[in-house]
C-alpha cells in the first residue's frame, strides 16, 4: 500500500539529520528527493491522514522509521544545496537559485544529512510557498531496535562508500553490460545445478556487489550450505549487506518454513535485526 501524507514542515517532523538523502531534483519550482532510514515524529495532523490499515500496524510502535520515502516540496521560492566532505571535492559544491517571489520575511527551512550518492555531507536550504508531501509504502514503515540503530547507520555508511567505488569504476558501459550478462549466466547455471565450487565463490567475491542483484531466499540457503561444506568464510561486509537484504525478503515470505530459513541464516551469521516489523 502506498501512503502520501502532507507535512506542516520538515522541522520536528522528519529527522533527516539521521538519514541518507539523494541530491534534490528541481522541476518547475518543485523540489524532490529520496530519503532512507528516516525517523518520523507522529503528530495529530499526520495520524488523521493515515489509512486504518496503517494505524493498525503502527499502533503499538514506540519509535517510527520509514526505510525509504520520496519528499516533494512544491512552489519553492529559493533553494541552496551544498555537498562537502568528499575526498574528491577540493571545496564544497553548491547549487542555488532565488526566484522572483522570494520573501525575506518568510522562514527558510534547513536540514543537514548524509548524501546517498556521492557519499558526502549535504546541507539543504529552501523557502517554499506551497506544500510538503512524503510518499512511501506501508511495508517500509518499521519499528527499529534502538540498540542496533547506530550500528546500522555505521554499516550503511560503509556500504555506500563501497558501492560508490564500484559504481565509479573506470569501465565502459559496454564492458559493464557484458560483465553483468556473464554473471547472470553464471547465476542461472548455479541455480540449475544447485552446486557452488570454491572457484564459484571466488567469482562471487571478486565481482561483489553484483551478487546482491540476484539474491533470493533459495539462493541464500544454497550459499550458506555450500560455504559451510567447503569451509569458506563469508566476508563481514557481505554478511551485513545480505542481512540488510533479508529485511526486504522478509516482507515477501509466505510460509513458516521460509521464516525459519531466514532466522537460521541470521543465527548462523550472527546477524542482528536492524528493523522490527
């Protein structure tokens, strides 16, 4: 279920300072950006906008986190977006614009967050004369365990740094597509044969994080089983990323057997639950 709520403001409603946000896109004086791991403060105004199914799910939640959302700010009269603290930036990169209807008497909102890509620190200032909306899926509304939230963020930060290195690799589009096609064929062969050799594990590790694109519960069980049989140690960063993907897989499970399989993977790899549905 998709949910769209109107916000009175970003301040004191969304804790963007503790989340990862994409660089805003400005189209026809509307600002749009994605945000991940956003803590949400439930106001009376927000509660009355929620559908009954959502209210039932979150009624007993003590804390509220949205795993992924899109924020839209309409009719902006000014904005400034600045990226800093990146090893390739000699100085901060700033994009800004003031429109004719900018008012010195109207409040300017500001938030500081970590930029999703390229990984850096991002500060955003804006003045808007319109509305602010947040859109997300009901299944992305979760309650996190406080003791692992900070650990989750640290590992998410590292995951983004690793992803950035991979995505900025100096490789042509044609070679990248060819590489992905070969890897996809390799994955199909593994699924059909139900076998993974030591050489296959080396291929998975050397092309990481490509494997994350093809994860399924059956494939995870196969990887766990074969790694144990061959005495192969799965790298900690890969274990964590797989644990993060389990949160998405867990929303798709339909049987008790699948639920037990996920718990078995968590237990054997000592994966903590960053989110609690």
